[in-house]
């Protein structure tokens, strides 16, 4: 009796499995392009957030020391006290960024920091996906002075 119970159970037929695989493939074909197109938007948003975080840290640096780091000191001045150029008199122990390293932009390139800047006391930007100045769409530069 027990033996007949196990043998009487039905499994999936090959046709049923093929139909399920077809439906899953169809869903993947419809959904995947929509998800894939959003990765560029996510990277652009991440770069904007990182630039805003740098701006906050730079403002704290200036609040403590009365000036922004110069171009030579760069963003590194936010994690280690500069030893060249104008030395900050009231540098905060531990620096101005939570993580003790300067992150690269979402495309793996360093952010560009210039102080004094052309557009303000400093210019801070990423060259975008192509890593080159200029560009449009995902390749457009992300500039601190253009963020809202």
C-alpha cells in the first residue's frame, strides 16, 4: 500500500516545465531592460550624493579652520591633516569624513576638486560614465555648482 502511494504521485510533465520556463523567459525579457536602464540613473544619483557629502565635509573644514583646502591638498585634507600649503589650525581629530578614505565616483574615477574654483570658492565634480570632460546623458559631468 505504501509503495503504491509513492508511485501514484504525479510529477510535472516535460510540457509543463517548458511552459513555465517560457513564461519566466518572457517575463525576464520584459523586465530586464527596464531594470538595466536604471543602473545609470542610480550611479548618477550616487555621484550627486557623494558630492553633497563632500560639500558638507568641506563646510565643516572651513567652519573649523576659516578656509577650504587648496587644490594641492585636495579632498585628502578631509581625512588627514594637511602638511603642505596653508596648515589648518583647528583640524578636527579623525578628519571630516566618516570613512577614512576618499571614495571614487561610481564609475571608478577620482572626483575632481579645484580650490579656488571658477564657479565658487571650490569646484567639485565627476566626469560621469565616460571619465572625460563634457558629454551628455550618462556621460555628462556631474558638477557641484549645478546640483539642486
